C-alpha cells in the first residue's frame, strides 16, 4: 500500500441513486468542492438502484396499502402516506430543475406516466379500501383518485386482471392517473454522467476496506482495487456511506457511537416477468394488493407495467426470500460478520420477536414456479406459466434497533445515521428508498452541514420551490408543482390533480 494519502472534500461510497443524488445536490450548492466516488462494481447503479432489482414504482402512496393503516377506532391513519407523497414531490421538483437546467436531456429516459391502482377482494378489504379512499380523496395531494366496486368499470381499468375472474366475492379498486414508473438505474447513470462532466472523480471496482477517524476529525479511508488488489489511502472532511446493504459494515468500521447497537436483516426479492407483447398490451398500471399475513411490508404483491429501454413488460411480485448476503453481489458471510458485541442482544431479540417472519421467508424460499403462478393468478386468473419467467431482484437490508417498542425492533423504511459533528453519514434501510432520495439527501445536508444551510437556502429553493413549506398548508402550491413537474418531466399524458 502506498503511504501517499490523497486529500479531498467529500467522499461518496457507493454509486447508487443516493450517492448520485447527494453528489448532484452538492455540486449545485458548492461547485468548487472536490468530490470522489468509490464503487465496488464496474458501473453505476448495479445493486438496489438497478432497474431490474426493484419495482420502479414512483412511491407516492397512491397505491401502496401498507402506507395507510387502520386505527383502533376504525378510522384510517394517512400520516405516512402524506409524508411519502410529499417526499416524492420533492424528488420530482429536483429532477425538473435538472431538466430545465439542461443537466438532464430527456426525462423520458427515466420516468413515464403509469396509473397507480389498489385492488382488493373480500368484504373486509373492500371496506378498508373504501375508507382509505375517503380519507385520501379529501386531501389535495391525492386529488384525482377514483374508486369503484363495479366489475364493468374495473374491466375498463384492468382488463387483464378482470378477464375470467370469478365474481362470487366483493372486489374494489382505486385508480389515479398521475402515478409514475421510474427507471432508477437509468436515472442513476444519467446523474453520474452529469457528475463526471462536473469533474467529480468516479472510481469503479474500488472497495472501501476500512474507514477510521483522523486526529483532526476528518476521515481516513483504505480503498482496494478489486481486480489488482492495490491499496490506496484517502482522506476526506466528509464521508457519505450510500452502499445499500453494504452500508452497515462500513458504519460499524467507522466506530461512531451513533452506529452502535444497530443490526440488519437481509431480505431478497424475486419477480415473475412477462415480455409477451399480446399479454403486456392488456395491462397498463401498477396495481398493489394487500400483503399476506406475516409478510414484511416490502412484500406487498403488485402487478406492474415496467418501461425499460423503451420496452414495456409486466412484473409481478415480489416474492420474498432469504440470503445471508447484504448485497446481490455480496458475501455469504455478510449477516454473521455484521453481528458485533454491541448489537448481539438486539439481534437475538429480533430473532425471537420475528419467528413469524422467519417462517414466512422459509415458506417463500420453498415455493415452486407453479406455487408462484398460483399467487399470480390471484391477480391474473388466466395467467399461463409459459408466459412468465422468474427474475432475481435486489437484496434489501432492514434495520434492527432498540426502540420504544422494545429491543430488536425490525424497522421498515430508510434512516440516516450521522455523527454528532456531521463529518460522516450513512443511509440504512429499504423502501420507499429511491423515490424519496432527494428528501433523504436534503436531510443529510441539514444534519451534516448546518453551518452552511442559511447560505445555501436560496439555491435549494431554486431547485426545490416547496423547500421549507408544508405542502398541505398550500394547496395552490401543490397544484402548481403537479402542473410544472408534469410539463417538465413529460408526464402531461396523465391526468393531473386539479386545484380544489
């Protein structure tokens, strides 16, 4: 290893959507800062951000039933749905800024309009969906949502799902046309191409082996070339760990107290994919159902129109699975090596508390293709096995930590862990992830650069007009954002919410 140490302002670990977003924000705010990116794979966006490793849903709570829950009094809690929707509006504003600034050429390369729908069966779930619709439709963020229990109307909306469907139990659906399909892999590559032109030093096939705090509060990194094994040393004033499932190990190596006691639980995903044009042509929507009992929230079944490389296909899933790897291209020892003395009790408590989840994952792993086809036929009654193939999607690592709910609580969502001095931050967790990348990276900026926020605020507001504003208090601004982002991002083919 060379004793030479290269100094820089910012190091981003991982070339996924999070690092791409943070790098793009920082380059707009402080163009003079020197930024380096280290990625262990040979290209950007090859892990969780890759278009084949996720469902591509522009998560905005328009269809995801797990973002709304029934309270003990029977009413529907929509607080998480509102939060996720507002965060997606922030992402669309930043993407629009990049398009208007000519930093992104063609938004159609990464985002297209696709209706978002929820579909349920049985009296209990129909009752829930109706209450959910009533709670959401009175909110300007969800204006334009439709509800129907009429099989004829549903045949118009989702002909592939309604054809040959038995009508011996109640069914219902909601539909909103302002939903999107997002190719996060393409967006990640577009952003890194832009960063490369901005003189950001992006290094592929480089694995960060170690990270330690220097005496002056900066960070020393040991970086290994995965092909040659050559080691290089780097020093940065600020480090962001955005390595997906790999972030936990690096957070642990940093030694910051904020990272103590945190564990991770890996969940793999599988999709059934159909590319047959005659089948694909019968369905254009992202349709989400209810999760099976015992399933993690990320396993909500859905039938999605996907647009990848200008070609439409259908995804159904995800089917959960288990692998001890924290990354799709990770190590079989990832889980065991993440268990440390400071998180051992937390991990053991999680194991005891999540026996139903473990049982569910074992059952999912044991499913045959025909078992999976039977689950698909709950959505598409006449689905033929020969029309669908199995696709292995990305790995997700759910956070395990001690909370007010008890020791070893499994967290579903994303969380920023940062040092008290703001010199290092790591992103852990999963869905809604990529859809809320801009909001999450703004949180990183607020936590880690508080001394700059006042000076940066005018530029942030230029990029994100709603910054610092509660959208629900400004229905007129919601309307303006819907219209302007739809126009800029080429989403005008979809009906946009009107001003109430």
